[in-house]
């Protein structure tokens, strides 16, 4: 199957912007396979992520607002860094056992797979978005899509916004 034959989400025929009420956290996480032949080292990493995403989708109270993959990078939007940290450290959630298994595999197969993440804390008025003839994407999947009219027409107006 080629990328051109993959099903595509319909675009939204408009100029839209996305907003989230209050502060939120952006979490980027990715993996890099350094030894493609060493499947036992990296396959568990890739199998763990769908379990975590299913768990988070089933329990919105855990704080994940939305997200999507961009290649091997997952971009997530969280209600807060506290929600993200609580999920990552809770013994009853999928993440902690997966993290421990990754660390054990990393000791057995040094350098086979790399993991990275970055967390950004975002305050209201400290971000802006624009989507033109796009399906819901990025922050637009996690927040509320709004017509980019009035003060929302320009990047400067979107950055100067106050709540509402």
C-alpha cells in the first residue's frame, strides 16, 4: 500500500484555530531503532505504546487531551504536567511496567533502541494555531476548533487572546 492509497481524513473547508481552556502540557515522545536486526530489543517498546494509548483513551480522567503520531514521534496534549507525571508513575497504569521492561531490555541490549521525550508547559495566550483546509490535526484534535475570524484572523491576535 502506498501513502497515496491510504485513507485520508476529510479536510475542514475553513480557516480554523484551536484553543484549550487554561494551561496545558505538550509531551513529545519518540523512539529510534539503532539496531534494526535486534528485534527482541525494540519490538516490546513498540508493542507497549498501543496498550498505553488504549488505556488513556478509555480513562479521560487521567488527563490526556489528545495526540497523534508524526512518524516515530508521538505528540500528546495533557491537561497538566501533574496529570502526565501521575500517569507515568502510577503502579496501576500501563506505563510503569513498560518503562521497567524497557530499562531491563536496554541493559541486556545496550544501544539497540533509544527513547526520548520532551515536555512543554503552555500558558493561555502563549500559543497560536492555524489550520486551513485541514482535518483536525495537532492541538486541533485535543482542543476546540474555532473559526479564525475577528481577533483570531492573525497570529498576533491569536497570541494576544484572553480566555473566551
